[in-house]
């Protein structure tokens, strides 16, 4: 599931509000459908339309979940134009040299021949700019805006949601190489970079640094900075100048710089194997829950994985998963197995009851941690998918 990083050649400004209005006009040869959060205008196949609607709904839910401490409620539908051909994208306002753009009103992107991970990275990145313009106020510094957009660009889709915090190995290697060469700006220098400066020197190092700073604030040192980051963003919403907001929540930029660099260059930085394991577990559980809703059972984990790979999982027609997800699920699971993880089908408790059990996914990691995937059904349909992460000395729960 390697995602090649595309530089976002676009002027992504920190809009504090997004004007509400009528659905956008439909260019010739395209059609408009209404999703939970978007007006989708496209020229794709019916199967691709369904995939886009599913992922866009889950994507906005992930934005909202991860930014709930400092974002408002989305009370309007967002326009999204997705073009098969680059020529049509450019003809309708897409910037030359870009694969996607948030114009300040509409999200636009090129689908290409197929909706691959590169396309989705761009959509997830630009989609955050659109979401932020609609529900996050204040003068957001460019490094925060672009760093968060890249953070969500790397999120992994699981069928019933997203798992954020992924660190692809190729990107980790690139960042550590830049650290070795002293190629990043100082933290203070990055913080003082204006939107105009960012746009005048578009380069991959700036995107990597902004993403690395946000990822550290979200996950560094066992998440100790998450609450402070939330307070920082709340202060920005209240129009507090970013310098004062930062000083009040984190202290000096110099102290932050040492911790940030140490975290990223440590020998045990593992490219977030645990994040990918949770994503795989939730993917597998999404398939298992759908199969269970149709009375389809499996003798062991290998039988489940084989059924996913062969397209033999049964589901209610309203719970269909994108065809592309099965390949991602199988590839990611096999990569984790090769890396020493194990997956099994085991009886797991249903809800808070210790007496009622159902078949669930249990992933065991080399460090002794376990990730347990469970699901809830609503009649003959999937209700929700959850994962419990049990560490040797701690336990964390996440739900989708």
C-alpha cells in the first residue's frame, strides 16, 4: 500500500468560513449525486461513484473525529468535482501541474484511469482544506493547515472508517535522510512561514516537515502533546495570535525542536506498524461482520482471507465494499504476517458482556500487544466495527 507523495501545487489558503450556496452547476457530460456530506459531480462508473460516496462520508467523519476539540459542526453539503480526464479538470478550473485543488469553494480532483492510492491521497489532503474552511475558524498557520492535510492524506481506509497516524516506510526514510543532512527549516522558521512564502517555494521538504510536526504533536511520546495541540487550535479559533497561543501551550519552539527531531530519528521508529495493524484488523473485521450478517462462517483465518482475496464474501447490497479494498486488505495483512504479526479468528465478548461471544479478529504483534476487531450487526446489515488495542501496560479503545 505504498503511496507516492505528490506535491500539492496549489494555493491552499486558511479560509475561516466556506460560503454556503446552491449546488454547483454540472459541466456537460457529468452527473451530480448527493451524498451525506457532499454534492458529488463526476463522470465515473456507477461502481466508482459508490466507492467515492462511501469513502467521502467516512473521510469527513474522520476529519470531524480527529479535530472535534477545535472544529465546529458541518451544516452544509460540500461540492466535489471528480474528473476522469486531466483536460476536463483543467478546462473547469483545475490548476496546471496539480492533481487536485480546493478552490475556496469546491474540491476538485483528477480520477485518472482508476481510483488508486495516489488519487485518494490527493483527495484526502485537499478534502481537509475544504473541511477546515467550513468548520475550523481562526487564522490557521500554513504549516498547521498543510501538516494536517498531509496527516489525513496518509490515513488508511478500512471499509467502515479510516485509521490515521500512518507513517509509510518510504516517507520515514526520506524524512530521516533530510534530518541527517540538516535540510529542514528551524521550527521557528517554519512557524513564521507565510502563505505567500509557502506558495513561492513549493517543495517536498516543506510538506514533509509540516506533516512530521503535526504527526509528532498527535502521536509523539505516547500522545502527550495531543491535548496541548487541541488547546493551541482552540486559541487560534479565538483569534489569539499564533505566537502567544504556541507559547501558552507548548513553551519555546527551541525545546520543541529537540524533542521533535529526537522522536523522528530514534532507532526504534517503526513506521507505525501498530497503526497499519489496526487498519488491517478493521478491514478484516469489516469483511467478517458482513459475512456474519449473511450467515457466512469460516473455519479459520486462512479461510476468511482466501474468501476476501477471491471475492467470495457475501453482504447486504447496501453494505457493499469497494472492489479495490480487498486487494489493499490482503496485501497489508500479508505484509504484516511477513513482519511477524499473527491473525486468528477467536471468540470475543459482545459489548460489555463476558458471557456472550462472537467470532472476531485477533492480531498479535511481536511486542506482545494485541488488537481485537469486533463488529455489531443491525439485523442483516453491518452496524459498526471496533478495535481494542491491548498493550503490555496499557489499553486504548477506538471505534469506527
